[in-house]
C-alpha cells in the first residue's frame, strides 16, 4: 500500500457536521468499476495527487477528543490517500455473471469495516485500489462514510475519472467541492424545529428501536429478491403505471418502480433525498453527508397502497426529515435508488463495462441481505442494466417475484434472509 500525500504545507482541521457524525456505524462507501482497456497506475496516481491537492480533507485523519466534536485533521506531507495496486498476472477474471461477479480482492490491508473504526487512528479516509490481469482492469474507490454520502462519492469518482483523462481538469474545475459543514447543520436544525413533538421523539429514538427490532425479528418469515432489470423493463414498468389522471404531475421511472414494488398496504414510506438538488441552500458540489431520510404516510382512501403522487408530494414539500430510520412497527417500506447519482459512468479513458457495490471476496457477502428491513435498492450495473434488491416478508416477496416474472425478467432469484 502506497500513501499519496498532499503537496500543501498547511495544517488544516475541519469540524464535521452533526449529520456526518452519525454515520460512524456505516461501512466505507465503495463500488468497483471494471474495464477492458489498460489503466495506467502512474497516471492514476497523478490524478489522485491533483485531486488531493485541491481537496486536502480527503487525505486527513479522523480525530475525536473527549468532550470535543469529531474533526478531520490534515497533516501535510504525513497523511494522505491510500493507493493499492494488485497485479493478478495470469489469474482469470470472470465478470460475465453480473449477479455474482467477484472483485478478486481480499482484505489484506486492514481497511476498517465501520467508518468509526478510523477515529483516532492513522487510517486513511480514502482508498483507491487498482487490480487487473492482462484483460480486465478494476478501479475501486473507498471513502469513509463520515465525510461522504452517495452524492459526494459519485462526484469524487467522476472527478477521478476526469482527472485521469485530462491532466488539466482539476485546475480548470476548482473548487471541486464546497466544504461548509454548517450548511447542513443549519438546515437540519431548522427542519427539526418544524416537526411535531411526536416526530421529534420518533427521530431521536428511531435508531434504538431499529436495533432492538433487528435482534428480535424472526428472519424465518423474511426473504429477498435479486434480479437484473434492463432499461427496457424499467421503461415498461413506467408505461404500465402511467395511466394517471393528472398529467401535470412529474413522473419518473423511480416513482413507477416504487409503486410497482408496493404490493401490500403500508402506512409509512421512507426514502433518502439528496438535498443538493432541493433548493434548500446546499450546493450541488457539497462535500459531506447531505442525504436526509424523508418519511411520509400513504392515504386511507387508497387503502394504504403506495402511489407515486405520494412521493412526489413529499419530495416537493419535505414534510418529515429524519437523520435515522423510523421503524416502530412493520407498516413501512424503504426505497433507495442510486440511479440518478450514477448519471456519469466513469470511463477512465475508455468505456465502463460493469460497476458494482464492492465486497471483499474473503468476507461474507451481502450484509444488506442479513437485515430484516422492508426495503429495496436499485443501482446501475452497466449503461442499460440495473441490479434490484427487494427485502420483505415472504408473502410480499412472492408477489413481487410473480410481477417481475410476468414482466419478462429472465432470472429472479428468491432466497431466505441469511
């Protein structure tokens, strides 16, 4: 492992936001991007260096002193971004099976499992891994969740690709990020004041309830679906659900999918909302966590079945914002989509052939699939293919599985929770 340090001589400290500080239990964010063209390691390191010089916080270390807030401290010429180069030589790489593609990387580098494990340690916040044989090249970007959400992550991945392709990109694009953690704290504080006392109580205690429910849940009643949806299938879902009376209401493919997956009555729906694009004072290039969980209720007149108009209204009004997931009862559903965040597919001088959530080959996979939480996740694997994961009680999973099969989805994998 090589440490790429900043050329700056200035010692800097950044106090993280309260929202950032709550992400300690989350793992490092990471996807692996596969290519068939050669990725030059020296050129990649130069790109990392340029970004680090522009955004020194990426090379910092997490520091937490007693009775003091969590900070990122940047020591010039000492701390930095970790770069790992793995030459697999003659080892075969097979990524044809998109659902079960390996990463060909084992965790031999002591990369923390949880983001908080990096606090008060000489542990990088950012890792870049290049692994390859003669035919395939994989680039993995790992970022500590205490300084980044999906919005920051995919922006940084785009910057890295652009800087690799164009040596002058960083200089032409500065500032790459806006670093002002007070912005999100001020917004969240103002939003919290608007909540009713019941919602304030729900927001402050929801994580404890979530943990208790997780340990008490009988997983034998739960199962999950994994399948690949093509763009054509997503468009078909949208067309099937588009018979709506009010043509003026915005209607996205994600809205249609959310409605498609709702097969049993639910009272509360939850989804992450990227505040960078909501005109609430958070810049589009904001560095840090700026995704709030928005929660709202379905309507009795719709028999508590989810309608896409419900989420449209919630996005426009942001009625209830939480920093954690409220799950007091089973009558909820959580939907998460990365598709909009993946609008730019990093090419690194060529064409992306696969992008997938990173998992070490020697660590049990699919941690998400061990949680008895009613939820779904969709993200882009290739330009035209998407991975859908759906978790629920067995009856609901069976119904969604039948809908997917009737839609013509070729392979719908249904398994019990591990």
